């Protein structure tokens, strides 16, 4: 089948077909060329979204030159307490998760450090469970529950 391939004959037939005057020849060519271009452009622009990185240069933070060592230390301590409080909240969440799953999770040493750093009241407050915001039910959930009984007056 492929022993007698005539590429020149195929190209001349194609060229003869293209040159024949047809009523919608140019419109068909326009659509045939524009459609793949639009599709390729759409893929190139919208398939992989990349955001240009925002340039942010911070050379130094603006502190007053006359800060005392005590003020510097107080800022360090405040940041350390905030980090300790955040860690205690996360540790309490992990403890609740471990209790639900039945996994042994011991945070006694870390809790002791938290109590020493923040004090007993703040450590207890960090271990408190955060209230979850009430979510409104959807129509499908209400329909699945069925009609609610109305109190007779």
C-alpha cells in the first residue's frame, strides 16, 4: 500500500482543490484558522495560572535608637509568650484529636512550660475548646430531616 506513495500528486490535488472558487471559501478558511488559535490561546492563558511574585524588600524594622535593653527584652518576652500561647492552643487541639481517636498523647512537659511561661490562668484558657460557629443548614439537609413537628396551640 505504501510502496507507491506520490507526495507531489497529493500536494497538487490539494492545491487544485484550494484554488477552486467556492462561495464561502474565505469564511471557512478564517474559521479553520481562528478556531485552533483561540483554543491554543485559551489553554496557554488559563490552563496553568501563575501569579507574578510580588517584590517585597525589608531592609530593617524601624525601632527607635534610644531603646533600652529592658524594652528589647520586654518585646522578646511578649513575642515568646504569644508563641507559647499559640502552641498551647494547637497542642490542646491535638490532645482532643488523640482522645477522639484513642491514641496516647502526653503533653505534660509542654503544659508545664506553658504554665511557667504564661501562668495558670492563661494556660488553662489556652487549653479551652474554642466555640465553633453555628452553620446554617441547607435546603437539602432540612428536607432530609423531614417536617418538624409544630407545637399545638
